[in-house]
C-alpha cells in the first residue's frame, strides 16, 4: 500500500500541462495576484515576479493551476486584512512553489496538490479533512509563534510529507491527525513539541514516520487529545539500502532523535542497539538513527555559492541600503542559518554592518561582500554627490475660478530619482494677468486664461498648467410643493411654495421662474411666473407663487412643474438641473373654509332677525374646551354656570330671547347632534339649528366640527345663576370636543 502511495504522487509530479496551457505573469499581465488566478484556466501557470505582495485573501478554485514564484526566496506574500491563501475543494492538482509566506495560512481542501520549495515565516500550512493524496515537500517553516503559524494535517489521508524543515515553533513541528500518510526525511528542530499525534476520524491504516530528524524539541512526541500505537509506525516498512561512515548497509530504519536517544551503536551500522520509546502507548522506534538522515544517503550539503541582492545599487551620499544574502549548496538549494560576514571594499565610500545594512558616505564605488566558509558573494555600489536634476510640481494641472487659489508643492530629486529635502524653489507664473504665484507656490487666479507655474532650483525646473475661468452659477430647486403639501383646493386659488438655491460659485441675476400645472393645457402653458433680482453663491430663496386656476369640483390630481431660467439666458455650470416636479397632489374641498367651498353648499344663513330698542349681551360663563378623549383627560358630562354678574341687564330692560350656542370639533363618530344632550336649569332642551362641516384633507379628514343652537328663553332666570349640563353617550372611540360655549341674551329696553 505504501509503494502505491509514492507511485501515485510520483506520477502526479510528472504530469504534463495541456497543450493549450498559458503562462500569466503578475504584475505584467494582471496587477493583482487574485485577479490573475481568477482569470487563469486549467493547466495555466501564474508566474509571480520578484517582489512583496500584500494580500487580504487568495482563493484558488480552478484545477490544474501552477502558482510559482519567479525565483526561490524572491516572492513574498504577506498578510493584509486577512490571512488566508486557500486551495478550494474544486482546485485539484494545484502546484504552489517558490513563494515566501509571511503571517499567512495556506489551507488545502482538495487533492493531488503539490506544495513545494516554499518558505513560511510566522505562517501556517493546514491540510483539511477533504484533502487527500497531497505532496508537501521541501518547504521551510520557522517563527511559528502564533496559533495561525502551525503545520497541521487534520483528518485527511494518504499525504506525502517529505523534505520539510520546521523549527523554532511555539507549538509543534507537525500535528498529525490523519491516516495512511508518509512522513519522511523531515527535520523538526527546536519546537515546543517535535511531533503532535492524534487519532484520525475515522481511523485507518497507520501513518509511517521514519528517516526524520527530531531534535532539540521540548518533547520529541506528544499526544493531542487521544492517540494509540495503531496511529503511527516509527520505522520504514521495508529494509533500505544506505551508507554509514563509508560502509554499505541494508535494514529497517527509524528516526534520529538527537540527545533524546541515549542508546549505543556497538556494531557501528548507524542504527541504535536499543529501541527508542517514543511515548508510552505510542510504540517504539526499533531502529533509531544515530545521526541525521542526510548522513546515510549521498553527500552532505556543502556551501558553494552566496548570492547578494540587490546586485547593484546607485545611491546618494548619506543614503542607506539593506543588502541580503542567500547561501546555496552544490545543488543550488538554499542553506539556512549560515553565519555571514559583511564587508565593504572602500569604507570611505560606504560602510556596512553585520546585517548587510550599508551607509553611503562619499562619492565613489565600493564592493559589498558577504562571506562564509571561504565562499563570498558581492554586490556593486555607486555613490554620488546628490544634485537637483529634476523637479516635480504637484498638482500637475489646476482648473480654477477667478478669485480662487491653489497651493502648489515642488519635489526635488537627484540623479537616482531620490527626493532631496531642504531645497528652496524659485516660483514664477508665465502670465501674471491670469494669475500670480508667491514664494511658497501659492497661486491666485485673476482673469480668465491659462498660465504655466514654474518651480526652479539650481539647473532644474518643474512646471504645472493652470486654467482660470469665470465662476458660473448653478441654479437648482431644493424644494417645491403646494400649500399645504399634498393637497390642492377646489373653488379657490392655491399657493405653491418654491425653494431655489445657487450651488455655483458665481452669482446670478434677473432669474426668471415659470410655474406650470399638469391640468392646465397639459402643463405646457405657464400659470404664473416671477423674477428674482439676484442670488449669490450658496444663497437660498423661498417664494410663494399663486396658482390662479379655479377647479370647480374635487377629484383628480395636480402636479406642478417649476422651471428656472426657462429661456436659458443665464450661463450655468450645470444646465440639466433647472426643472423641478412636485409630488402629485389631490384636488379636494377645503372643509375649513366653509360650506360655500363645497359643491351645492352654503355658509351659515340668517334664521331670524330682531327689531328691538336695546342690545345683545353674551357671556362664556365658566365654559372651557373639553378634550374629546374619555378618562381623566376627557368628559362624559360637565356643567357650565353663568352667574348673575356674567349677563348684567341694564336697568329697565327686559329679556326678549335667550339662546345657547355650542360649538364643537373632533367629531369622528358622528356623535352630534343625536348622541349629546343639554339640560338647562334642570330641564332638557332640544337643539334648534345644527351646522356642521368636515376638514376633508390631511390627517383629520374625517373629523367633523359644527355648531348647535338652543332656545332657552323660557328657562332663563334673570338676575340669578343659570346652569347647563352637557352629556354625551359613551360611543366607542368618540372624539367630540365642545369648545367654549357662549350664552347670548337679547334684551329690550323698556321706555316709560
């Protein structure tokens, strides 16, 4: 079974790309890595140029893609808002190679993928439960100080984990909760735990863990939750041919446990004479290696070359440059943890510290060298005395209104394009009629036209172009509706409220406004117009225009349209916002105006006249407005009293008639006239006349108001108190509210 796994992965490594495969280069073809991956088709390669790429999230959904860095160690993908580089369940057979991850999590949810020759700094690698038959090979992981920077195999199966180095983790070298995986020729060094093992769900064939170097860890192996001897085997399934100290051998091989294994090797075959107990309950490594696995197969890596980057640097005196060096073995593979010595061939030109940080001192050339074990790599440095060779003026263009200003800034740069600070610029305008500029680059526009603003220093100059223009107004309506909003009254003219604002920087004068109604000539003929003398920039004016149209009957709707500057006589910055259409308003009778404004209606008419020699006196007594609500704020019955002093009769006068007038409002349940009663001085009196109307619009369109009259002549007591008891039936939700009732007495003067 084990050889089938290795054969399948080997076949995967050798698969050829489809004939139509393309190479997409980032950032040449696409500036964004995610956009490039999304645009790629199955079989394509996404080649990432050297550089640092800050990403929020990368998702790979297309199968058979290769995502590859241009050169090992030169492509850095670091965390932005999130930390995910995800190979999704549909993205089978993905290859990720030559990428340095920083503060990222590479998660795999698909199968037959290759993750090879990558570097992980404070970054994690996670194979999830749906991932199977993946090859994780020749990767380097370090600085695993956060929970996101861990190497985890979680419930998948049949992976090949080979040739990886995981070191300096606060957690473990590798977490294995899987089945049927081969973990071979890896180095787990200086971690809190070398290997963390947990039983897979569901269980299956055990994992094969052999030919690994597990040294310097807090503990070599730990159990995560639960694990047993059936979860892992610690030796090779078959004998392996190897060479140790120049002599050939063949046998079953386990792992190198460093100082954790204290057994001897009496026969010198490189295999410990006694088993290594991995952990109680997890079985033994019966063939522990006396040395790292590399000592048993082929040659040991030898430092052969050192590459210094950047290879060349051109800098101004006083500038700095961080150089980096990569050590490689005879096969071109990167060697980690090599102690380097840095030096400068000309310390008058520049000095370099122990980390490759160079400080340029004076004009000239120098060679920066990184050395170790008699191997040296170099980079060439050219230092120059900085001089102003170019000047950039910002903004490069400016469109200003007359009277407006613009602050320009200038940036001086040296021969290498580096900014030079402390430069004093000479500012000038090519056309001071159009505008002037002061010594700090502050430009003032004076007249319409164009001008070139120049900033000069030493033998260099930079320019910006200015266009000055006359400020224009921008007239627009900010509001319009009939009064009150939403209603137009029949049988009378109506008022329309209009709000106009000048949004432009320039003032406007002689501003014409025309008003149209949708039911007058289909809105094609103005029903009214006016002219506003002027409107300053930012100013708002309110005006009322009368709609003189008399609409005889209620029903239908009206929409008003207002147009400012209908003849287009005013120059504006925006000519498309000069029309405002009101919300649709309903045509109704105005119930507050009286019955004469209703179809067939009339106002209160004269019922009787008096021909007397005397006068009319009246009094409200102690009457008051009574709320129509029931309860503590409302009324069911109440009494009004008129004292003798409220209605004083002149001496010698006699009462001709006495009438009680009772106004009311808020009657939305038709309580009047039949569900209210009045007892005057203890006797029930009927109403004589009843007048009523309804508002007919707004929130209280169905609330009636009116007047009831009562003849109380026979019950009136001259020179005494008079009382009226008002009562109403307790109708549901009755809202009728009496106003201040008045008591009128017609008196006639008796002449001797």
